[in-house]
C-alpha cells in the first residue's frame, strides 16, 4: 500500500505541475489595467515591485465564493512582485508549493509567467485543485485593478473565464 500512495502522490504532483505550466503558457495577451491606479501601475515597469499580496477572496464565474484554505503550516496563498535592476520576478505560495517566475508591465499590460514550483504532494485533492487553478489563473488574467492611492492595498485579477481573484497587500519584502 505505501508504494501506491507514493505513486499516487507523485502522479498528483505531476498533474498539478502540468496544469500550472499549461496555464502559464496562456499569458500571451496580457492583462489590461482597469481604473486610474492600475493604468498608472501599468505605465511603469517597477510600479508593482517590492509588494506582497495575499489571496483573500475568489469569486467564481457564477458568483459563488471559493474556499481558500491556508497551507498545512497556516501559510496563505501569496503573490510577491520583486525587481532588481531589470530583473522582474514573482514568487509566492500557491497552497501546497512555492512558485517563482517573471512578470513585466509592457505596452500598458501586465504579464505574469510562473513556470517553476516545488513538488510537494498536495492533500486533500481539493487543495491540489485550488493550487492548479490558481497557478493557471495567473496566466489568464484578462484585466486587473488596484485601489487608488500612493500605496495600493487591494489588487484584483479578473480572469478570462469569469473568476475574480482579490488580494490584500501584506508586509512588503525588503528592497534589495
């Protein structure tokens, strides 16, 4: 029986990684900004740099709220934007695994590519699906909004399928 669980865990992890990579490949069009604060952010390649966000609400296309459990250690789903020189990176925690990739603000749009992640088994299966859907969602953002102000506190991603991911700003990472 232990071999079955081990094989099952590996297959589940491989499925999550495959789904994540497939979702990230869909970021071709980029996310259009909505509202003045997002348009302002999209005009500068480093305007999101050194900010950290926690996913606090997921509204599905039909209006139902999706449960967003924290990881085994209580860690929430996070998205952090980092910039050092001309290197623009994203990283975070996706529910079971850590991920990293790149972002850019170009031609007035936000592009996120998060292809690399750790490969920890994700149980229960609902959390594995949440993680795969979240990582896929980063690649299919249609529009994004930021609340007004010099230091935005609320970030929203409207996904192409109709889902809406809402983030609240958390403690920013240190400036390099």
